[in-house]
């Protein structure tokens, strides 16, 4: 499995970006996927995740109502739509997966649940 995140960039506060995670390997729809981020000097933190084959998703409190995770089954991609961006959203964003089976919900918040990681894409929110 190889994951590649793209779509990052520089955006003003209040703006939007859509990140894309493209994968080689098994269909994403059969596995859970997640997005994490890491700001300079901070630990990697959970952002959003989606269970396999369903629309069930999870979000960090800091992004609820602003970010949306979705998948494109046909093209084996996972997206993170980010709206109303804030300077504190500045970080390198990573897609991760696949989450096999049907683990408990709390597992999706934990980096160790995800065996593969993309290289990351930089998101900078600044005026």
C-alpha cells in the first residue's frame, strides 16, 4: 500500500482547501482511513477518520463542523474538505490507513491503528 497526500497550500483565515489521499493497493472502500496533522513542535494529532464501507466518520473536536472526510470509491481516493480554516490549523497533514476489520471507535483516534502513512502535505493558514 502506498499513500500520497496532496492539495495543501497557503490560504487566508476563513478560506478552504481540499486535501486528497491517493492510494495504490486494495480498494479504500473496504478499509477505514484517517487524516492526522502535525504542527511544528507538537505531536501528531488525529483530525478525521472514516470506517470501511459506511458513512460513519469521526472528527477531532477542533475541526467538527468545519472539516469533512469523504471517499471516492471509483478512484480509490479519500478527501478532507477543510472550510473556515484558522491559523491553528497550520500543520503538515497526513493520510493514513488502511484500518482492517471493525475496531472500536476509539481506535480510529490512535495513530498506531494505521499501518501505512502518506508523505504529508503542508497546510499554512495565514494572512
